[in-house]
């Protein structure tokens, strides 16, 4: 009567709930980065369509407006930024397209 007690023991099932598997997140390690909008942080800072040097930061080298992910702005400021960039484009302070495309 040599019962194999070990076989009766339930094996611990591999759990698949831990972080790292599934979820689709790409960032691993480190604390979660909470980026705060630069214009919310600094109340004195205003988005001004006349300041092309300031808006240039949020425009790609192809002249496109950078998305929220790139700019790190909040919805409100991203919206006013895009309006400011469009105004600046109209005043020819910012390009509509990449410089090398503009060649006549
Ligand atoms: Zn903001």
C-alpha cells in the first residue's frame, strides 16, 4: 500500500496574472512617469502665435504639428497650440511643409 502521496498533491498552477505579460504596455521598469503639461505647470507661459521660436518646438521637421504624445500637452493646451501654429503658418512664421519640398 504505497500510496504515492506526491501525485495527489495539487501542483501549483502557473499564474498568468502578474505584470509583464499581456496588457499591451510597452513601458517596463521604473515608476510611472506622470508628465504634466508645460503650460499648465507654468501659469505665466502663454501660447502665442507670434512667438514662432516657441511654437517651433512642437512642429516636426516636416512642418507637421506634433501629437499629444510628443508634445506632452494637455487637451486644452494642445488645442490652443494647434490654433496658434496654424495662425503662425498663415503669417509665414512657420512652414506648412518640409523645406525641401517647398523648393520652387
Ligand atoms: Zn495644459
